[in-house]
């Protein structure tokens, strides 16, 4: 096998660095995916344990109104927390 030129050696090192970077990104993505799956499994476990069928629950009359109320309450809570942080911070 012939010796590499300086340019080829530099290109090879750049490619190795890129591969290492992609491998780190892949490991991070796998960790995030595993965390998301674990969270979904946890939620599904409790829904099953409590015998809740969200699809059936959301088809009931008043479900969309209930979700709207929850969204409003969450928005108010977020703004209250933000205001608290601004006042105390």
C-alpha cells in the first residue's frame, strides 16, 4: 500500500472526525429515544392500571370543552410562574 499524501492524510483525519461526531450524535439520539419510549411506557402502564381508555374518554360529550379549560388553566399557570420568576429573579 502506498504512503498517503499530506492532503489525503488531512482528508482522512477530517472524515474520521466527522464519523466520530456522527457516532456521538447517534448515541445522544438513541438516549433521547429511549427516554421518550420509557416515558410513554410509564404513561401507558398507569392508564392501563387505572383502566382508562383515552380514546373512549375523548369521544364523550364535553371532552373538547374540558381540554379547552385545561389549556386555559395551563396557560394561566405558565404565566403565573413566569411572573413569579421575573419578580423574584
